[in-house]
């Protein structure tokens, strides 16, 4: 998970960020008067999965 996205791979997270920035996938927040929020930059190192602890 990074910011508001959950993905199974680094590539899925990167694609979700691109889609958010382009406005092509996540729809519109009705009633919000401001510009869309910019996504934070991804960290310079690969994201690390947290794993599943029980």
C-alpha cells in the first residue's frame, strides 16, 4: 500500500499513481470545489511488501 493505493506489485502501484495524476481511472469527488490533490512522489527505493502476519 502506498498513499491511497493497494497493489500486488511495484508496477501496479506505479500505474495507479499515473492513473490518479492523469485523472483516468478514479472518478471525481462530487461537491469538492478545489483542484484534485497531487499524488506524492514514490520513494526512490522499491516498495517493500509488508507480508501477512497472523
